[in-house]
């Protein structure tokens, strides 16, 4: 229970704080690091979904375009929200 609450708070803080101070490229990196940190606390099916999202985000970021960076941020934001929502339900 405590791990779920702490993970939820950490994810929420990352999602809310990142847009206020980070450029999109930095936000992508921050989100990827947050996802990496959260991975160990997830179940195996959630880890598989997370791995897919991380791969998609890194592929988008590798395009080295503004659209790629925006896509990376969108993918990682969505993954963070899915983790947050799964913690609320579980």
C-alpha cells in the first residue's frame, strides 16, 4: 500500500512539475527517467506495456525533430497517467 501511494505521488509530481520548467526535449528525458524509476514497482503485465511505451517514445525522440520530441512527450505523459490511474484502482 505504501509503495503504491508513494509511486502515485511521485508520478503525479513528475507530471505536474515537468511542464512548468522543462523544454520539451528535457521533459521527454525526465518522463523517461520517471518511467524507468517506476518500472520496478509494477506488475509484469504493466511492465510489458511500459516497455512498449518506452520503446515508442525513444523511437520518436530518435527522429531528432520537433514532432518527434512532441510525440515522445505525449507517449511518456500517457504512460505516466496510465501508471497513476492503475495505482488509484489497485
